[in-house]
């Protein structure tokens, strides 16, 4: 997501507060909320102009993000909002006609080229409010247009079980699948991977 007024590029990884960031930064000069990789943002926009902007991303514990995706699928289900984890995996990862649901894309594919991290600033979802405030304070020291230091949550799912609780319902096969899918995210972003149920 490109915010020209603030000269910011926010890589909107699905389920990583992209709605909140869009809501706090967007104005009428900006495009709609999207989930493009940083490379795609350069391809869709003037690359020379974007090279003068600051880029940032929010990363999240892969387990927490996975279950946030599961909750969104359940919330958005028109017929059955009591889908099991296995049903979500089968419908949205393995057998989805259009390919894997973007809620379950790996985070690293948005901001890495090989081993190179492409963004200027990485913020952790687990410390989102504090890290956003610190970023905003530092950014505002030299910015022509100041950004808000308080980041409200948008697009949240109500009454959802904490991911640590839902994690306990996984089978070993499901855990192995999640670990395999997100192995690089665990490693690159320093989150702990659980091997055994």
C-alpha cells in the first residue's frame, strides 16, 4: 500500500494489521487497501518515486497468523461458520479453485528477494502499538506531514479463541503442515516452532 502524502510504503501482509495501517494512513490520493508484495508495489507504481519512500511491514507469529486466517474464513463463511481446522485447510489451502487463500501466503514472500530483506522497517504484531508509536515518533522528526502515533485495530474478529488455545486442538499432521508451510517465516522472523503436539 502506497501512501504518497507520507512517502510511505506499507507492505500489507494479510492478517498482519494491514487494515489498521490503511485506515490510519489513507487519504484521497491513495489507492484502496491491497496485499501486494513490495516488488509488486514497485511494478505497479513509479519505481524511481517509490525509491525515495520509507517502506515498512508488520510480521506476526506464524501460528497466530494462521489461526487469524482460520477465524476470518469462519467469519466470512456464508453457509457454515463452524468449519473445523481440517475443513479450512482442505478448502482454502489444498483444494481452493483459485489457489491458496491469501490469508495463508507466507510472510517472507512479500518482503524478501532470496535472502535479502527489502523493507526499511519491520514491526512485530505482538508489540504493534508500542513499535508503531516508536516508529511514528522517529518518522515525525523529519516528516513534512506527521503520522498518528496511535494505531486503532480494524477488521478484527470478535469472540475468537486465543491462538494458544486453538493450537491445542491441532493434530500432529496439521502441525507438521503449518510448520512446513511457514518454516522460513519462523526462521527469518525469529519465532519459535513447536515440533510435537
